[in-house]
C-alpha cells in the first residue's frame, strides 16, 4: 500500500481525515499525522511516505515552506494541499511546488476527495511504472557492462561489447586498477552476480565496471585514477575494498582474499591485470587472512617466474631423506622431516607447487603404511587442490602421519625401547583415568627419574606433554564422530573438570570444543555444497 501522512495544526481535522476516508479503496494507508511541517519533515526521514496531505497555515513551519523542503529532499513524494483559504495565489504556489491538487476544507465533499485521491493514485502508479522501466533499463545496462567486462578478461578476441570497453583508455595521465575478490568457500554464480548488482548500487559512483567470473568464482571491480596511484594508495585501496567486500560476503578476513593488480593504462590489457590480481591468492595462501590484498610490488611470485616447481623443491635427495625417516619407523624423525620440508613453502613458491609436493609426501606415507584401506596413489592431489592455506596442508600431512603412527604402533614396529613401548600402550589404554608418571614408571619397572629421561629421549616430549597430546587427539576423534556430548568427551579423555578441558583443548587446537565442532560441520556442509554444485554443473 501507498503510505500517507497528514499534516494540519487542527487535531480534529487530522483525526477526521484519518477515520472518514476509505483509504484502502485507493490502496493507501495513513502511517502518521503531525501538527506542523517541522515535525512532519523529521518523520519523513524514517517513514518515507508516498503521499503528503498538508495544510498551509501552521505554526513553526507553514505548508508552503514544508512543500519546498519536500521538493528538495523527497522529490518523488506526491503532495496535496488542504486549506481554508480560497486564494489563487496559494493554489498557484502549491502547484508550482509539485502539489497535484488543492482542496478547500470549507467546500470539499466526498466526490471532490474521491477525484483528488484518484488523481494521486494515478500519479503514484505512473511513477511506479516509470521506476520499473528505469530499473529494467539499468539492469540491462548492468548486464551488458558485466558481459563486456567478462569478455575482455576471458577472450583473446573480445566481442563487440567487450571491445567497446577494452578499447577505452585512461588517458595520458590516468590509469586503471583491478580488484579481484574471491571467497575461500565458493559463493556460487547467483551470489556473485547479485554481489555485482549490490556493488553497483553502493559504489556505482566510484566505478562503471563491475563483473563476475563464475568459473573462477570471483568478483571484479575496475577503478579509474586520474593519475598514477602510489604503492601506499594502492595498499589503502586494497584495505578499503577488503572491508567492503567482507561485509558484502558476510565473512571473516580469513575467508576472503582480495587481489589488486598493478596500475595499467588500458583495459585492452585486462587479462594481464587479472593474472596479476590473481596472485592475491598466493599472498592469501601464505598470509592466511592476516593481509588480504596484493600489489605488483609484493614479493609473491608465480612458480614459473621463480623456477620453484614442486619437482625442483622435492628433489630426489629430499625424497630419499623423507623415505628414510619413514623407514626408521620413528614418528619423531618423520615429523621433524615434515617441519624441515614445509619450511620450503614460503612466499615466492606457488600454492599449486606446494600442493603437488604435499600430495607426493602423502602418497609416500600411504605406500609405506601399506594399508589396503588407504586411498589409491595419486588421490591426494585432488583432495589438496581445494585447500586455500599452507597451514591446512601441514595439518593434513600431520593427520596422515598420525594414522601411519597408529598402524605402526599396532604392529609393534616402533624402534623404541621395550619399556617405552609398554608405557605408550599403557597410556593409550588408560587415557580416561588419572595418569601419573610414577604409576607408569612402576608399571614398566623403572625409577621415576630414569623413566622420565628415557621417555623424553625417545619421544622428544615430556610425559605430561605426550599424555595431553594423546588426550586431545582422542577428544578430536570423538568430536568428529559426533556421537557424544561435550562433557562426555571430556570425561572419556580423563577430564573431570569440563572448563579445564575446554581451556586445554583451545590451547591445543586454537578453538573451543564447540567452535571446533561447528568448524567441522561448516567444512562438511561446504564440501557437500561444492560436490552438489559440481554434479549439477
């Protein structure tokens, strides 16, 4: 319904108009009435009425002054003058200020009111039709701009619409800057194109060009500068747009990267700028959300530019070194080797090369494990390809080592002293109980001090550190299974105090048990949505 407000200093007039006119007949509803123009003007900011019916002579702000204010701030509002004065000068001024009718309180009857409100409704309907046509035309123009921009970025031979855009230049003293935003978790084509429209509505005055590349799952924004921005200005632009896009996608900084190209003078070089902005993914891969922008001056480089392909990193000597660590059947040596090798994964190496090396390491672990239930060789690369952070790869290999350790442990194959093997097995069986080093030392028939020294030497961690690590690993398994409540998980891994368990769990994983469970559920939901999108695509 169209919203109406009534402005008159006589309360009986306001109440009479509100109650006696059949507003629904004209698809209207009275949403407020006010005694003068000043009060009504304040209310208009939040009521946003479509129709104003106002008296002329009122205290504080008269009707004609009120109409002038409406015309300045709310030009689409339809107004009707209601007055006791049959004065042509008043009527002429009211019509000049946009009033569609002038009613006299002393002579108006039902027929006159009906004619006036019918005329108001016609004006509103006409405005509605014009607004719809304008919105439709703007949507068509927006789609054409998006299509042209996408073609300029994706095609070697741009279409006519792309050529119109790519042929433009910023002039001798100007340039362009390309921003590419990509959510870590796929937003889907519909969300991307809706995001384009929202960017146009919010920031259309800053750029004529917004687009979505649904294949890459990213949004594009092209900004025009009258001069050449400095490195500091480019970084500032990246920060400002990061904040805007985080709000647009309703996500945290660790869930979105924003790549910014170096300045370029013509959209004919758009594809090159897109590749440059795309390196923001490499920056994000290493910064992991601490910094969500990239400029051409940053140290991140594509693998082919630096010669840092996975084969060059994972040389034959390094492969042999990792294999020998596995064959010693010492988890400590394998984890130390992982730490040493993953130190090679730093800015300057492409994320694709890192993932290839990580996949090769996982395949080696699985082969050495000899588990017939493990994934087939070469399957790891497809699993790792969707990971967006270096830490995720390290964590994934760590879990693979844990599985290998459990299998070797079950076969009794660790190169540990019999007393330490017996202690490790005892700890695993009694995680739910209170574990004291003295009791375990007596169980393996060693003195407390001798046992402590041997345990630290064999496992490269203290007794308490090892027990806490195994309890947390077991807790994560139980939470992942999802069959037990949190306090039951705490009890099963040896914690009588749930608050203490929560604090220890957060120190170990960086998240509370509840947050960790929610993260697992979100990841599972995202994986499921991605699989569904792949099947439907």
